[in-house]
């Protein structure tokens, strides 16, 4: 276990010096990590030990997990990070280059803290690490510009918009405030039900594998590298038994046989349910399976006492996806990325990094067989 000590006087935040101790720990075996997370008002599924373990299994290496204690030995902040190899041949650089990221392949990360001085101590420790490793960039992901001005040289850049739906108080039914959108959703759900579409929780890894085949087809159509199956298997094994993950699938019966036509994975921690992964086919869009899945998921979240339903981020230019999320009443929130060191053009070119798409060619990607899409996704996510 490595240790670093931050004794710097933070005159802008405190009247005198306050010592913090930064230790590198293992969230799986250190009970303080999960205890701190579950007690934090802004707890995130992406800081949970089970999610971190799933990332490690996907990537094939251990993460770097920093824990900050104050002088009384109380945990004041945590920061999970993982090194990335970066894409070869400069694809997507510097955003897709070698990084110490919190967290790669994750919407949000960054320090989770109850004391801004502890946040600074963690940032200083993270900067020190990348300074000692030439060619590696520090990357931190937050909702909003939370880290602005805390550390010299750590600079922010706006990322994509994420869409958050605030759920009603306990005991109240979910109701879309906009009457037109409410009618649109009600019509879609009723249509799906009349056409025999039913939604159920996935019951086995056979369901997960069936959904994954549909997911690969969806990623091919969307020109997005798919996550490897081992990642979803890890979510199933690590998060589902704890009630932190659920796969809802939509089925339709044809000639006495049921087939999965769509499915979505939802992650839950604290008061937030996150709509994380979706798979469906355009040929089944008239059946409205995604609408009926989300309708059920949102109502399950309400009954479970959740306060927020996170629809996730939308890449720039994907207006139809943003419109789909807004119709439920979700409001946009700007995500931010923080980097050290800064590079020329950061402020102008940081909202998206899709250079690999131009290199592969959109037309070529959509013609590839499913097995090739799966293989390429594995290669890309082994480096991002």
C-alpha cells in the first residue's frame, strides 16, 4: 500500500493548515470505501466496488483507487482511476490516447468528496502520478464544472449533454408534465401492449446472451464499438445479485414462439436509476418496445423510492435521441471533462472524439459481420 501526505496550507479554504493522508486501497476489501459511498448524498453507481471490478475484468488490469482521510482518520473523499493504453496510430488523440482516467468507458467519475480540501488533496496526488509518467494524461469526468479553479493546470472542457428526469415524491404516480408528450407516450405504450409486447426482467445468462446478440446488431447500426460480452457477464454476476443492475427485455409472441425484440440495462444506487445500455432493431420500432420498457422501468424506479432517472448522455448532433429523452420530461445537464496537462485546441475540440469512425469508414463498419464487430469492439475497448 502506497501513501502520500498533503500538508499544504489551503488559505483560500481554511484558516490554517490541515493534514490529509492519501492511501491507495482496494474497494473490494476495504469496507470504508463502500461505507463512505453509500452514506454520500451524491453517491454514484460508477464509484461502487462492483462497477469498478467489472471495469477491471473488461480491461484486464487493476485500477488505482485513492482514499483521502483527514487528521481524525475519517474518510473525506475517494477517487477511482484506471490507466488506459490509448488507441494506436494516434486515432482520436489526445482524447483517446494514454490516460489515467476516472473513469474510462464510464459516463461519470472524478472525486467523490465531503470536503473541498480533500478534493484538492486527491487532485494533487493524481497530478503527481501523471507527472511522473511521461505521455500519460489525467482525465476526470464530472456533472457540471465542479472542479474549476481547484488546481493549477487542471483544466475543464464541456462534454455532452446528459438528460435527467426528476421523479415524483414517494407515493405519487409518475406523470409526464407536458400533456402532448404524455399523450404520445400513452399511445405508444398502449399500442405495444395491444400488439402483444410484454416486458419482463431477464432471468438467466441465456437471456443476457440473446440480448447481447441484439446489442451487437444495434452497435453495428449506430457505428459504435460494442462492449465485450465479458463486461456484461461481470455486471450480471457482480451487480445483479445486489439489486444494482436489471435487464428488462421486451418480447413478442409469433406463431407460439416468443422472441426478444428489445432490451435495456438499468443500474441503480441510492436515489438514482441509470438507463445505461439499450438494444433494439429498426424493423421492430413500430411495436414501440423501447417506450414500454422505459415506462415500466420509470414506474419501478418510482415505487422503489428513486428520485432521479438518468437517461444518459447524447453525442453531439444526435437530435432524435435527445428528442426521445426529452419527451419523458428529462432535462439536459452539461457533463464536463477535466484534463492535465492542457493541450492546444482543448476548448474547441473536446465535445466529441470520433476520429476512429472516420478511419474505419461508416459504410465499411455497417457491412461488417457481427463476429467482426464484436472482435473490433473488444480491440477498441481494450485501449480506450
